[in-house]
C-alpha cells in the first residue's frame, strides 16, 4: 500500500498501467482521474512485446472525493491530477493486489529442475544429432513428469509458506517480557500435527513444538492480538517461551502502542466486554 499527497494544482504520474489490480481509496481532498481500457491483454512488465501505446477507450473520468473508492484492473491505463484545481490537496491510498500467472508457475517448476542432475549438466553444443535428440527427449520427458508432480495448487501453497514477512517490528526485549503479540506474516501460518510434534510453517521457516502448545499457537498465530499472560493462565504451556520463539523467528511481533492502534475497531474492546488481545 502506498499513499500519495498532491497539493494545489500539481500533476500526478503520467498516463500509465500497472501489472496488478489496484484499489484507490480517497482519504482527503479531491483529485481528477482518467481510466482507459487495456491495449494488450494481461500485460506484464517483463513481456514478449512492449506495451507503450495507450488505449483510446476512456472507461471512466471524473473526480474522487474523500471516501470514494475505485478499482482499476490490471493493464488499464490511468492518470490522476490536480492541474487547474487551484488551492487544496489530495491524499489517497493505493492498494496493490499482485496475483500469480502461468509464467510464475512455470518459472517455479523450472527452479525445481535444479534438484535433478540431468538438468544441471552442460548442453553438448557440438554433439551428434542422435545424441542431442536423445538428450532433448530425456529432458522433455522429465520436465513433463515434474509438471504433473508440481501442479499450480502446490506452487501457490509453497509461495504462501515460503514468503518472508515484510513487516519487521523488533523490540529486542527493551520493553521487558513480551505481553501482547500479533502474527505479521503475509499469509496465515500452517499448523500441522506430525506424530508427537506440532509443526508451524511460515515465512520460509519451520518450527517444531510439543503437542500441548497447539492451543496457544493457534491464538498467537490467528492474526489477532493475543495476550501472553492470558495464555499462561488458560493453557498448560509456558506461553512466554512460545512467544519468544515466534518473536525470534519474526513470525510474530510485539504489539506496541502504535501497532495496537491499527486494530482499533477490528477486534473486541472494553466496551464490548473484553480487551484488545484477550486470549
């Protein structure tokens, strides 16, 4: 998410397109917009052809005022400006939603070929035609097998499990023992029972805990603020030790006053019979 502040009659970015969907939320003031249709279906920044010529089709033009919301699909040309609007300002937030494509899936599959020796071997530039044909056939056959073994669903699941958290809030114990935590990974951590252990997979890491830790883990990794002292009272494990492990691996962050403000109105509060972070 990015925020953009424009004052007086300044212009914004020139007419352009994004390779992902965006949602515009006008937070304050007003700004004029023009949105055009795409000139190339499903364009990519790294693409087979350039996409430099704007479409002539104007899908919508008008003014966004505080409280207005607009969705601009991937590839649609757009521009925003305050030119000729005089004094005043515009403040809006742009939320980008990047989806995966078939190219991303196949790139991931190709990355997995490095596990197999035949793909790591040098290609024989000066080999005989029968030898080169046989090598090509072997590589193609093995690639076909990998595509069957590594479907799109597995790629998407692996991406969720491996993506590192982009929010880093390290208090390093300066606030004392952690009291309230919140999970900061981009995707919900995966919690699995494996034999005599509970395994948490998130942000490219795998953590192993005793089975008794599962109730506390589900609270701490729920995405909502969780109280360590409440977990100590309501579960049969040392919640502070579990919280310390999740903090060390940057799967969770200590809930500072600034982070707490971000959850205002989103979780139960005192007026509703509880406190932020009740476990």
